[in-house]
């Protein structure tokens, strides 16, 4: 997953980022966006912790974070629907970044900032209690047992999220992988900082109206896989009610 601080050299922590960063060559138009628009949105991490609201040219009502935004459909839709909210998207895959940049330019979205490296590096630098919502939508399930340590829904990232999310903040996680559904519930609830808000199966089987769909989700549904849409609140880590186990529903 990642390394530790090198106390001998004083260097910053190093993270190993698994998965691809590039795909097909970008079109000329998208290359131009990467060269001209991306530098204005790209986040350069400071040495110490910082308030992410300072990244924006306006005073955002709240700041939200999406980890692994893929093609950026969800992030762009949230930015359009919530112009007074600052949104940070983490995605190392340049194809997805370029796709999102096209949406940013077309919609003249001023409330998006991007981090193109391991999201854990960003989480390490965010000040406490500065995020009002976080999204982890259809992360790579790394289905092989020996790769489970690569999953983003894990004790380390969850501890960091618990620190940077303010009390009452919402954490939304979606997956179409049956094994990952139970993994998510186990690890998020075991953390102790989050409360699952579902009171019945419909609460996690049906995507809420303010939860825009993604291209990946459409592919999963077309292939016959049933996504789960989990919503947790930062606070005491208890279930809000009794629900059916997702994997068996």
C-alpha cells in the first residue's frame, strides 16, 4: 500500500499507487486542456496541514471530496448542482482527468480542484474537521485475496477520513462487487467513527436522487451486477437500524 516516514532522511511519506495512470493517447483538444486548464485546478500540497476551503477563489459553503472520480461524471454533476460547494477530486488516471476537464470547461465550473496522486497523501495534509462530505464510488475491489491490502476502504484511510470529516459529515461509498459490500460494512463500522444510516434494504439498493450516476455504474447494471449505495455519518459508529446483509439480498 505505501511506505512510512523515513526518519533517517526526513523525507515525506512515500506511497505506492497501484493501477494505471495512462491509457489511450489523448485527443488534441484534451491534451490542450491538460496543458492549459489543469495547472489552474491542480493542487500542490503544502508541507503542513491546510484548510481546503483556501483552494477556491470564493468562500465555499462546504468542501466535499471524491476519491477516485473515474471519468468525473459524478463530480461534475455535483459541481453543477452545488455551485456554492467546493469539490476536490482525486484521480491519478490522466484519461479520466482529461474527460473531467472537458466538463469543467463546457460548464464553466469554478468550484472543482484536482489532486492527481494517491488520495492518502492529500488526506494527510488536510486540517481536522474541514470536509462536509466524501465519496468513494465504485473503487477497484482488488478481488484477489493477496491484493486486498490495496483496497482504499481500509483502516488507514478510514482513520484519516474520520479526522478530516466534521461531526455529522456524510461518507458515501458504492460498489457492485459482492465481496466488497461486506468488506465495506465491516471496516467502516469497525472504525467506530461512522454510523450507517440505512434502516432497510431500499436505503442501500436504491441510489438517492442527489447521487448522480456514473458511467461505470451503468456498465455494472448492464452486466447484471447490483450496486450497493452506502451512506454513513461521521459520529458514533452504530447502525441506525436493522438491515438485510447486502451480499445475501
